[in-house]
C-alpha cells in the first residue's frame, strides 16, 4: 500500500511494509520538504558523500521500494526509490 503524506503542503511519497509493520518515506521527498532545495536528489547525494567521509554510511540504513511517480508523458509508473 502506497500513500502520499503532506508536510507543510509538500507531498511525500510513502509506502506501508506489511513485513516490517511500518511506514517508509521517500528520502528525496523528505529532503525536498525540509530544505526547499531546487535539486533534492543532488542535496541527498552530497549529504551521503559528506557523511561517508566522516565514517558514517547513510545508504546502509535505507531500503528500496517501488513508489508511484508521474513520468514525462503524464503516465503513472512505478519507480524504485530509497526510503527510510
């Protein structure tokens, strides 16, 4: 089950994991909502690089799920995203 959550009127894609019995949220959407970055994917990449240098690997605490997105043709498609 996937769902859209709102944070200060910004959409954050989420998915419920029956296996873990908890919600997971798209990292890119959370970064976009919290930072107002023009390029949240690049922002997340730079955070990961900075933390990697300091000895923490953020990617190991992330999972991947397929979430719905609208492609360039306006169609809903499933795409793999990192979630926390």
